[in-house]
């Protein structure tokens, strides 16, 4: 698992560092061209929307890597050490269950999209490629939450690293 984590260590940040400026550039160019009456780029809004979706799900994973999702640490720190570890385990179980539930449902949606052959209106891309952002985000979030929880348990407390 350590080999996988070292390869994925900054994967999300690299993707985010490319997608966010790309999305901003698309929106800027499209808006500039529209207001100067040079041309209209009909697919720009759709592409920017899909970039935003992928940014969202890669961002979820990047936040999970650092344990930056919503949690109440003040409550946790008031508990004895063994209860802090128990809460870490409960959190890991809940997050695993959540990501597996969403991931399983997403697989059903992706299979349906592939069978239907639905394509996006302007770009004419298969819609399953856009819906797959949810599955990719869930898999990465599961990996990141598990690794972060293990680090917390090894550190011996519920404090974030």
C-alpha cells in the first residue's frame, strides 16, 4: 500500500493545478470573445462545467489526504486516549461505508450511461466519462481516508497530523 501512496502522493494536486487554470482560461477566453463579438464558443461553458466537476472530486481526495474534512477535534481531544482511537476507527468505518455505498451506486449509474449511449450536448462526449468523476473521487477518497486514519492510529492520538 505504501508504494501506491507514494505514487499517488501529489497526484490530486497535480491534476488540480492543471484543471483549475484551464477552466479559468476557458471561461475568460469565451467571455472575452462573446463580449467583443469576435466569436461564440458554444462548448466552452460545458467544458468548464465538466472541469469543475472533476476539480470537485479531486479536491475531495486532496482534502481527505490531509484530514481536512469536517471534524470536531475539540470534542475528540477532551476524551481519553483509548476513546480517541475508537473514534478514529468509527470514523474510518463510516467513511469506508459511505464511499463504498456511493461508489457502488455510481457503478450502476455508469453502466446505465454506457448502455444508453448518452452524449453531452455540445462536446459530443460520452456522459459516462463525466459521471466517472464520482467513482474516481470515491476511490481516491477511500484510499486517502484509510491512510490518514492509519497514520492517526500509529501516532497514538486523534490529533490531526
